[in-house]
């Protein structure tokens, strides 16, 4: 079941959002559960209690708290929900994508525009649930991780330290080149080496400088001779992803 939250302080807008959602899923095999909130704080209370939403449609300009601030709180609590922002203007678009929003819709929107936003959301959900990797851990045992939850890998000889979205660091014993080949076979083009000792998830990159990459606060060295090529590979990956 897909759990979908709608948050807007105007009841008529909640009706529009719900109708758009139900129209989108009308011919789908997905079972959906829709929860409506006309207050940002009420939504946050529900989120903090259960944290179980898969998709969240958030109005931005609400009394007491902006939708972007709501999303920031969700991300601070490690929510991986797919967020679609809705607003009467595009002035908050930069802030919206700063909290990893899936899409930004300007009101009034058409069903076609809404469907395009939802197509991106559903593709992301499908990928997140279908692509996994199994790590054999140093010290014994195995751990299964979703590909998109891996931020980067740091090599310490034959031990690879795998940094994940929730702040955990796993250790697995294998060659870095072998691990990169495995990741590439699961999700072609998503992972790349910026230089010796590292593999990075291109989908997690926040900043690219001439001598480092930033991912969730970590600065990863980028070989200067690779800077231009790395940029080209990154743009190729991003544009392919959004096509």
C-alpha cells in the first residue's frame, strides 16, 4: 500500500490534490491510503508519530510554517518520502530542491502536469525498492542495503567503508574495483570513482568543486585531472535520470 499525505491550509486545494491523486491511480494496481491535513503542525505531529508516508504533497505558503520548513524537518528525521511541492509561484523552487523534492508544481496545475510529477515519483519509488546490494561484513554476517541509500565508499586497503544515508558506516572486505563493478552491474552509471580510494553515488552529490565533492556534509577528494571528465559524467547521469 502507498501511503500518501496531502497538506494545504485551504480545503478546496486539498480537494483538488486528492482528485488529482485518485485520477492518477484510477487505472493502477496500487492500493493507496490518503491522509489529509489542513495545518502544517498537525501534519508534522502525524509524521513524527508514524513516519510512514511514501508520498507527501505539500503546499508551501501555509500559516505558521512554510512547507519547505516542514520538509526540512522531515529530512532531519531521515524521512525518504517523495515530496511534491505546490505553490502559486516558483519563488521557492530553489529551497524546494534543497530538501530533495521530487517535483515542484505551480498552481493551478493540469492533470497532465500532475501525472508527469507522479511518474517521476513512482519511478523513484520503484527503483528504491528494486535495487539492493548484499554486503559481507568484516567480523561476520551480511547486510542488505538499498542502492540509493549508499552515499559513498572509502577504501582502506582491502576493507571498504560504506557510508549510508542514515549515518551508518559498514565495513566489507573486497577490492574497490570489484565493488565498483558490482554496483555498476546493479545500477549502471550511478556510481563513479573521483580518484583513488573512493566511489561516490552520483545521485547523492550536493556540490562539485575543482578539488572535492560534497555529499551530505562529507568532502571527498576529486583528482584535479579528473574534474572536467567527472563533471561531464555527472551531467550525463543527471540528464539521463531526468529524461
